[in-house]
C-alpha cells in the first residue's frame, strides 16, 4: 500500500522522470529528490539561493568521495583477508581513480542527467566522475550509510567493476616509477611546473625528476592526471615496460 502511494505521488511530481530513472538504475525511489537534482548540477549551472548563495554538486561530490572510499575499503578488506595494506590501498586507488569513475558514470548513463553548460561538457574531463561521486553523497544523505553501502556493493561493484581485471592491469604509472626509484635508491619528485588556461579548461603541467634531472613531463586537467602522464613518459624513457 505504501509503495503504491509512493508511485501515485511520484506520478504527479515535476521530477517524476528523475524518480523513475533512479528506480530503473538503482532499484529504489528517493525520499528527497532535491538531493539527486543537486548531485547532477555542475557549478556552471549553479542554483541561486534566496540569500544569494550559489550551490552545485561540489559538496555532495566531496561527501560521496569519502563514503565511496570507506565502502570500497571495507569491501576489499573482507574479500582479501590475507592481503597486506599496500595491496588493499592500491586496488582501492584503481577502483576510485578518476578515469575508472568516468567509465562507471558512462556505464550508468549518468550523462543524461547532468546539468552543465556546453563549454563545461566539452572541457571538464571528469564531469561524469564528479557527478557519480555526488550521486553517492546524495544517496548517503537520503538513505544512510548501510543502504548506500548495499547499493555500491550490489548494484555497482558486482555489476560494473571487475576486481580481478583491475588487479591484473597495472596502470598506476606513478606507483611503478616510485617503486623503481626506491629500488634503485634514487630520489624522485613530482612538481607542477606551470598551469595553462583557466576556468573549466585549466591544465596542469607536471615535471618528474629523478636525482634532480627531469625525466618526464605530463599534462592534464588534474594534478594527479598530469603526474600519471609524466610518470608514463618517464617509464618509457627509462625503458621499463608499462
């Protein structure tokens, strides 16, 4: 009876399409639909509050990032009871890296719901990943931690993340380069050398030095991405198989 009443209420809601999309995607109806609207609102489409404050999905993204990291850490801890901290940290990092979250968002078709101006859609490389994290933050505030954990594990990890494949594919170039430097007893440093552009299209240029010598350069819309690209170039120059 309650479920029927909920469906009737939703059918008259201005956000009925979003209600239905979330139900189809994740198997539940939201309590507070405004949280989910906010999760898909990029800063280029900020909502203006009565006090002049502009709000977007960045705060929900921050919260979702923390919740997602905790849930995945717990999942890996239980799944791999005999692996050490380094292994667990590395696999969690691969799961929550921006590129992987972008792919998850694409698999979930989240781009259909994101509100962003055309320029942001073209330039913001991790727009979808950010919306995915914001969605997790919205679910957490709307339904609580236990419910969110179940959604992440049952609906996302089991359907869209191949843990075994992630273990086999070693694409963390920065970690590999640091491991090489430590093994060879060489100093290594990643440093932002300059920024290019501004706003949503801002790019970072990172140099990686080994024993004070620049061995690789990388560029990306995030510092982490630029570091990975710099490390990838360095590994190629050194002659280490990527």
